[in-house]
């Protein structure tokens, strides 16, 4: 995948805006992820590098937003990002992840929450930040597009927790769940790491 980035990833700040949407009748969740990056200091997240619209079955709608955070961290791993911020408009989930990540608790949980925390622990820096819904419209649009237009992939809630307890690497993180992929909205098939770039 061509990212267009020509600088050291360790010096970049990657910010991911995430959102999720659900079709309860079909049991499908859609997630939208907008990745921005910059090497400049300050609070601005930088220009959009890539956007993703993905649809899944096998994930509870109650976990949809947290799964979007998880996918953002997987994508960050693909880009070898070191300094990562994930922004969500679901503030309760965000504050819980922030608290547990800062205190190092919850790493032993064998669920999606624990998987997110274990994956987050592998980066040099991860921040879980809030974004008002009115400023998260692009991620929301992508999530709605995914749930209505993308062919969903089955991915179980058991996401291979132990894969994120060791050193972060392309083999352990991106290929820990062999055989999965998905069909993007344009019909292209992605098998690893499972991202569908839309812009």
C-alpha cells in the first residue's frame, strides 16, 4: 500500500478518528477510520493519509466502537507508527481505555478490551482522546457506507489476545489471525492486514 509518507515513522504523530455503525437486523457492523499524520509539533493532527470503510459480522454491536479502536491500532501497526492518538466520540469507552492504559490494568482480560490494551502497550505512545460527534463526521460517513455497501467479513471476538503480549511485529500483529480478509466497497479483496483504503 502506498502511503505517500516520506519521513521516519518514529518521528510522525498519527491520529485516527474512528466511528462505528450497526445494522441489527443483518448483524453487521461498519467501521470508519480516518488516519491523519504529521511530523510538526502542536495539536493539529495533520492531513488525511488514508481512510478506511470496513464491514464485519461476528462482532457484537455493543463492541462496535471498541472494535473500530482496535482496527485503528492494527492499521497503526501496519504503518509502523510509534506515536498514536485514537479519537472517538464514545466518551465512556474512551475514558475507560485511557484510565486502564495509563494504570496498566486490564491487560489480563481475555476479551476485546484486554486485546486493545495489550496492543496499545506495544507502541511507544498511545493516547485515547475524545472528539465531538460534530467533528467526527467523516469517520461516521465511512462507517455508514461500510454497513450499507461493503461485503462483511466474519471475524470473531476472540482476536488472538496472546499475539499482542509480545514484541510488536508484522508477523505477530498482522498475521496472527490467518485466513481473514474482506471485500471492500469497490470489490477489491484484502487479506492482510485487512484494510480497505477509500481515499
